[in-house]
C-alpha cells in the first residue's frame, strides 16, 4: 500500500482546521496537521505578493489523493489552492498501517494490515 503526505495551504488557521476536520471526517485522510503563521511569497495577478497563511498537512493513501484534491478544490476559499502530494518512501510500519486503517476503504486496508507480520514477526489473524 502506498501512502502520501498532502501539503496544502489556507488563508487562515480556521479555514485549514475546517478543511482538515472535513477530510478526516470523510476518511480521505487519517490525520491532518495545521501549522499557523506561514509567510508565503508568491506571484499572483502579475506581481510578487506576500501574505499570511496556515499550512495543512494530511496523511492519506495514494489512491485517495485524487478524491482528496477534488474535495479541497471544491471547498477551498482560493481560486487556485495549493494541494500537492508527496510520497512517503518509508516510515514506522505501525503508523503507516494506521493511515491505511483509518481512511476510506479502511476495511480492505485493515484486512491487509492484519495479515502482515507484527513487530515480533508474527502474523495476526483478521478479526
């Protein structure tokens, strides 16, 4: 199973928190982190601009990125929101399994994860 971090920005921490909560409630992400106080410097309307934004990072499965992007684009306050997926190359296997288990299609992910060896190398039986 492939996992991703999805990096997004929002105009305010409140907007980022609302989007993050909605993504988690829809099970498009297992977790969302809001980091307030980011200063963006960017081109827009033909000139360099500077502002204040919040970063939103979602942890999800690769197969959900397209749906997550569509959801954020439909509910975001910006005309052209930043939504970019970065692959997770490696990590704590238990944490990655948790992402799989807590996102949409989780039942299939849970069955796969329970068939995988645990940290002691023993196989767990699906419940």
